C-alpha cells in the first residue's frame, strides 16, 4: 500500500494533521494501534485558556495563542462541514488559591497574564459569591479562599465531540483510517523511511509523521532515536447533575471543575507516573470525589456517572516534539504535548502541514526540534 502521507496515531494531533494535509491535496492514511480518537485525546477536560500571540512571546506561547484563536474558527468550520457541535464555548475560568504560597504564586501568574495582554481580573469575596454562589458557600473558615482571579476569555470543548468532528471531516476529505494496525518495525534505506511493517502488512508512504502520544518514545526507539516522552496518568470523575452548580471552570492548582452545558460536571485530575497502566485507582477517584463535594456540597447526592484515566505524553522539558526526525529524510514527529494536546492541536496541525508541504512555517519550530 502506497500513500502520500502516513500518520502513525489517530489521536487529536494525528486527526488534525491529516485534515490539514488533505486540504493541501495530499492523499493521507492514518493507522492506529486500536480505534482512533481515544487515549489522552478522549480523556482530557478540553480547557482552553487564552494566551498571547505577541511577537516577543516564546514560540510555545505563540503556538498556544494561535491555537486558541484557531479553535473558535475550527468550531464553526467543523459544525458547518460535519453537523457536529464540538461543545466549544466561552465560559470563563476562575483561578483560586487557599494557601498563602499558592496565593502569591497565583498573583504572580496574573501579573504575567497582564504583561502578555491577557485580561484577568481579581475578584473580592463578594464578587466571587455573586459569580459562583455554590463555591462561595463552601468556603471553610479553616482554609478560606485567599485570592480569586477571573479569566473571562477561557473557553472549553467537549473532547469526544471534537474528536468525532475531526474523524468525520477527515473521512469527508478522503483520509483513510485503519484501526487495529500496530507498527512492528521501520524499514530504512538510503536515509529514507521506505516502509513500515505493521500487524496488517507493509505500508509505504512518501512522508510519515509519528503522532502516537505517550507511545511515541517506544516507536522512535525502533528508529534508533531516544526522545523523552513518558506517560503520565490522569484520572477523572464525571458527575451527572440536574442543573450545573457552576457557571465557570474552576481551577485550583492542578485540580479543576468543568461544567458542561447538559448539567454534567467534570472533575480532574491526577498526575501519576504509572507506566502504561490506564486503570483508575479507588484512592485517587475517592480523593477527586471528596474534593468536588468539599468545593460544591450540592454534589453530595449527585450521581457519579463515570470515571476513567488517560495517559498524557509528557516531554522532559515541557515542550512538544515538532519537526523532522534527524537522519531520516521523509519522517516527522508531532508528540509530547502533555496536558495540552487538544488545546494545541490546531496550531500543531497547521504548522506541521506547512513543514511537510515545504511551506513557510507560521511558528519557529527550533525550540521543538526532535534532536534537542
């Protein structure tokens, strides 16, 4: 089987890239070790905080800012082309701190946001109570909220809906998607990737991009390349409520509560080095449920509809790997986005499509080089 571009991994990065390559006239095939649109892409919360695109911003911040802007455009385009509502909406994000050190760190973060021209507003306790009365009612004297900041431009997506829209638009653009197709080996000749040996046979392509999330490091070892991508498990809880107890996303350190339009409330998340073990643990789930019910006592009788875990692909320095694979002329990688794969998917897809199609890249990719 021969194709123009082969994408190894059908998560949010692979699907987004396939779409953008197909729009450029490329014949694209995606292979995935299981069903596409799963793993960390499906498991996340879909939080989209605003970011700066100023010329002085670091390329990672530029990628964030660009992706943030693109999400609004993509939500419209995907709905028009597929009929699927991705759940994109601006709901605002509330950032709170209870400990003195956390409050100081949050205030410093807010100052940085303002320097980068992102609107952020400090709320008094009365203002917090008017915005989120349920949260204010649970403010315990023993550990009161010391500071609260509102990021009004924070948005959200429904991960499964977004992924289904990407799947459908890829199919509409003629992208071939092959499930249950596991890579077994790479065939290199004359510094080119000539074929990929898979569980479904040998596949050849003019270009190959590895977008395999937490499994990228394992795959690239078959090419003799070691990159620092490791799986970090994140566990989640979904409550079903008659009415959403929140208006905004609430963030406290690494924990968050995300209200959905249909009354569901998403609670996350842990950060655990557990290898490739995707199982939830009773201890972590109990901690998340307790946290949510402490913040929002009205959840005491709410149904826990679902719990799950995903494996985030973390890089050693916090930057994703975006670019050509050293020593292999026609091979590329786009992976290691950690908690930001869905967030960064539009910008990543476009800049990687630009690179693979020999267009001028909209972002400087040097900080994301595979050989760094």
